[in-house]
């Protein structure tokens, strides 16, 4: 592929295969149940059904070819813009200012590996954020384009291929390299909530698809239901809990190894390179100046193993031109130890933040969670238990719920803190996973200080720091101290000469 990006050019010709495969997969995913229903229910010849499927595939290939032909991109050196022209019937031109680019992802899924190309994705910030995907580009061109986009340094287009290849190897020795054994420990000690949600969604999806299959093969639903219930009675509650626990850990391990296998972080001249992935290799390059919030978390087990997980939050997106909601960029770095965390903080924030003066919440922090999360649910449960005999046997669980719930709320209160010094704002919170969020005053875009009328006499209020990556809240603090902090941060923002990106 031509590395002179000042002239409009297309993707690699292999992109036709990648785009076509992506289109065919989406069509089959949307129509697999109707196709199966038609195939098994049809009493006549299956020839016309196969012709219809083949026609859909051919149409997808033709559309992919036209998309490939009409998709071009180039760099405007004078205006410092990256311009993409796309669309078959309705032409769309996407113009991206280079200083608005906050992340460039260089990916390679299994199909791209077989073909020998890379995919390149450009993420921008702002309310009208736009994502640009280039499905097929060779390795040298991908890293050369990355160098232009992130560093805004228009490299001489007459470089030789050897010089282009040197761009791929501009990284220093990896600052962090996570081993398989570390990933094993990460998988066993984190993401329990996400895995439970995944199990629940998979369970609902399985039930829905099972109904389609029973209708397809005309199975008696009552017989199937009685067989499943009969099988369930063979297992005790303890066995079911053990099976669910092992399933949860297995999902955690699979997700962790699939996403973070061979995780490495290297420092380039003006950016950080994060690479990971078991099957689909993902390389993400970010500018540290564009990181809005730096976060790390650690639970009890991870503390014993000297592990923690980090997140780098960049500017959130709004809606694209088609009205679809775009997600913000959060880069996850798992399996760090304390020394590696400090090294990464130095790379992103120039030095390791030190906690300054700490501010704690008022005891009224406990009131609303105690009422709405403990007292109200228990009262409703007791009313139901009194009137329904089958529920009455479990009335003792209400006391257990009250004790455990209040302990969790109390832990949340004791860990809800904010620390302030001249350079950083550090928010600590959490119950099981203790989370620390760090922002610099120049990243603040707006500040909200609020107070309920009934809290004026006790001088209690709330603070919200608005950044491009979301809000950081400190609740039930001393309102006089909050107002002093607001004035101090506003003074820093007005007098400082640092940009938020």
C-alpha cells in the first residue's frame, strides 16, 4: 500500500474479503433461525432455499466490493486533517482534526491474520465523535499512518520501505508484560459481577433459543420441562452452588485469557502502545495527555497477591451522524503490581500522585442507603411473608440481609474519601473492590456544588467534578470546605496554561 497519505487511496484489495465476511456473518446471524425453520419445515425441495441463501451471499459480496471501491482516505497536510470518503449511494465525508484523535487501534483478527493484513480504527473525542474503521491495511502502512495521526508529524512520503519498517519497532523495552500465571491469578480474583451478568444473559438467551428449537422440531414442551425438573432434583443445593462457582471462575478465566493474553505496554516517543489478545490481536496507541481519569482498583484477594487492575479513561463520545450512541474509551490494564502501577502513573501523569489533605463524609451518608436498600426491602418482604405461608419459612433471611447490608453500607462510608493537593485530586471508594480515581485540575470542565435545603443547618453538601470522561462525585461532605475547594480549582483552571487534551 502507498505510504504517501497525502493522496486519496483505498484499502488493501484483501479488504474485500474482510468486509464481505463481516457482511455475510451479520446476515447469517440475523437470519439463522428463519433459515433453519424453513429448512426443516419445508416439505418440498430444498433447492430454492439454497438458491436464496447463495443469492444473499452474492449480494453481500457485491455490496462489499462497491463499499471497498467507494472508500478512500487521505491526510490534508495543510489543514492537519484526516479525511475519509465512504458510502455507496449516499456519499459521506468524515473530516477529523488530528488534534482531536485520542486513540488509534491496530487490530488483527483470525481472518486478517490468514490474509496478512491489519485493521485500523480511529477514535475521536467530542459530542459529534466519529469512529473510522479501515478493515485491511498492511503492517508498515498501518504503523506509518499511526505515526502521522498521533504525532501530527508529517513524515516524508519518500521514505524507503526499510525506514517504514523501522516505524514498527520504535518502541522501547516493554514497561509491563503480564505472564500467563499472572493472568490466571487475575481471572480467579476479579470481574465476578461481569461474569454473573454474562451467565444470566447467556441463560436467558439459551431459554429463548431452546423455545425456537422446540417449535422447530415440534417437541412437547411439557415433557421437556418435566425432564429438566426431574434432572434438577438429582442434585442438592450444595452441588448446584459448587457447579455455579466453578462456572463463574471458568468464565472469568476464559474472558481474561481471551482479552488480555500476552498483554504488553511499551513507551513510544509520544504515545503508549498497549497490545493484547489471544485470537484477535489488538494494538492500541494512546497519547498520555489525552487520558482524563486514571483509575486503579484492588480487592482483598488481589491485595494478598500484590495485584491490581488499572483503567485509563479518555473522553466519552456522544452520538455519531446516524444518531447511534458511541461509547467512551476505557483502556484496561490488568495484573499490575505496585511498582508497575507507579511506573505507569509516572508515564501518564509525570510523577506518582501523593495524597494531600483528606476530606471525609458526614455520617448522614448512611441515611438514604439504609432506608431504601435495607429497611424498605425488608418491610416489603415481611409483609409478603406474613401473608404467604410458603415465604414465611424464609423470614429469618431478613435478619441476615439486614446485617450484611448494613456492614456493606458502613464499609462504603468508611472508604468514601477525597484527597487534594496542588497537582491532583484523588477519590477513593468501594466495598469489595477498593477504587482510586485520579484527575488533574486542568482536566476539570465543570464543577457542581449542591446542598439539600434540610442540610443547610448542618453544613453538609455534595460535590461533582465533570470531566470529558465522566463525573467524580464526593457526597455528604462539609459544604464550607467544598466551596473553598471549588474556588481553589477554579483559580487553578483560570490561571493555568495546561490543556485538557
